[in-house]
C-alpha cells in the first residue's frame, strides 16, 4: 500500500476584481483512487449556511487529475470544475455549485510540484494498474 501525496498550499479566493482572501488549500492524491485529485478548503469559505459551525469539516472537491494537468497549459473543464492558466505563473480554478461559484488563484509552481509528486506514485497512463475493482464495486453498492 502506498502513502497518499498531500501538500498544503496557499491560494487566493477572488471575491471581486479588487478584493481577494488568502486561504489554505490541502491538495491530496490517493493511489487507491488513481484518476482523482482532492482539494480541501476550510469550511469558513463555504457558501453553504450549514458550514458555519465550529466543528464543521473542510469542504473537499474531487475531480480528475488529468483535468488539473490539462488546465495548467490551456483552459480545461466541463461542468463543475474548470482550470485555466493565467498571466504571471498563476492558475485559476473555478468551482461551480448550486450555492454559487468560487474562483481560486494558485501559484502554478505549487500545482506542478503536487502533480509531479502524484506521478512519482502513479505515473500517468498506469492508473488502471492501481484500481481495486472489488473495493470500487463495494463502495458503489454502499
């Protein structure tokens, strides 16, 4: 069993053209879920009113590792998650939910480092070798 890749980075939540807030984002990659990456945000940045309590857990978004890789080079994404490069070695991640849209700005170097570490664990194109079909089926069937 491999250890997960986890990296804490700083991002900027874009609130308006002239306002932003810094926040801590935990990026993680689990070899047992080899096609996905996770981004965890502090609950206080949620648009959901239920996330206001002191014991509320981080908000976690799960999406394709390939989407994050592609979005570093050119706009990518369909649906709830979009990733695109921008000027000055920055990458924008747009997360869409029924409650609203969050636009986050990351240092591209941080994202590249995280992806590099995930590829050391599971190289691109070898994800299928790390799938556990029995476990995935058990999770689907609950």
